[in-house]
C-alpha cells in the first residue's frame, strides 16, 4: 500500500477523479469508476471489487473508521493481484471540491470495473430476476436495485447496452445495492434466449391483454420484465411472454413509477414463495 498527500485541485490525480465522475466514456476506457461514501464503498469491497485509489479526508471521517475501510480494500487488492492500493490524504477544502454529493462522508475511491455476463450469474434453485428494458434514469434504476436487494432477488438485468451501471448517480441512488445484487447489461434477444434456456418464466408487466399480478404463479423460477413509463415494453418482450401481468389502477392515472411497480411485483413473488414454504413446513 502506498500513501501520499495532495492539497491542490490542479494535481493530475484530482483531475482524473473529477473526470471519472463526469464522463462515462472515460470510465469505460480506463476500466474505473468512482464510489463515494462509507456504506457504498463498504458494500463494494465486500462484493470483491478491486479498489485502486482511496481519497480520504481525516478531518471528516474518524481515523479508525477510515483505516478499517482501507485495510479491507487492501486485502481485496492483494487477492486480485492489482498494482496495489494507493491512499491519498486530502484536506477538507479539497474534499469539498471533489465530493460528488452533499453530506460528505470523507471517503471517495476509484474502483476497477467488473464486466458481468449472463453466463456468469450465480442463480439459486428457484431464481427471481428483475429485467428492465430501456429504463435509463439512474434514480429509477437505483430504487429498483434497492427493492431487488430487499426481496433477495437473484439478479437485475438491464436490457439497454448504453446504460452505464457505474454512473455515480446510480450508485448513490442504490445506496450500494448495485454491489449487493448481481447486475448485468445485455441485449433483449440475448436475455430472452438465456431465460428460456434456464427454464425461467417471463412475466411482462403491461396494461393490455394481461392478468392481475396476484393471480399469477410466481413460485417457480421467474423473471419480471418492465419497460419505460412512457412507452412500456417493446413487441419483442410481449411476444415472448409466458404471462402478461398488470397492477390494478383504480384512480384516474394509468401509470406508476417503474421503481414502485417493481417493488410491488417483487414483493408479491416473495409473499407467494413464503406462503408456499410455510405450507411445506406444515
């Protein structure tokens, strides 16, 4: 582990940190992304990501807490045979300039990218998967990931190759769930083929030609598929659905926020599975 101190915003390492926060293309080119916050970085390290550089402001984060995070990150870095961890101490005035969000927590890291694939997913014997088609808003994606984590979903699959899952807004809105839930970006046709090959039923959330979600069996391997609030799912998903489901809308509007809808459907799957398991125990 190497250490150094930086006090100037003109330092090349500080400029790179800011550029990685702002530019998706640079994140892809360098294979690096930025994680800010104690909780988020903790989940990232526990998920086995290799931390390359940690910027720490000891005026903000207690020294013992900072050191505990640093030593965990160093242990993972050694296992991954990376170039080793660099720890950079910065003063609070500089930290305020590089912190991406308000309510700073005193620690920011540059972390190595992971390219996850469908074939690399680890599934339980009865998988529950959330599939999102072209849901690009980081806030919505982050909220869905939090629900997926809460429900113990096996994975979240995003069917939009342009989505950057390491966008700082997504990491922030997910409060680190991007690291606790297996997350893969892939094309729709590839995902449909993979789901069918793994005998996972496809439930598409749509208002037309659909059944009420609580009348649909979700106790077997299930993928819940949702599209954008404005256009819904494409015909490709509609054609390949095993069952089309809907949430009853009793008011004057015909749309829920995608993250709210995802939470409702995921928890229905949890409810059905818990009831089934309770019945088996009896």
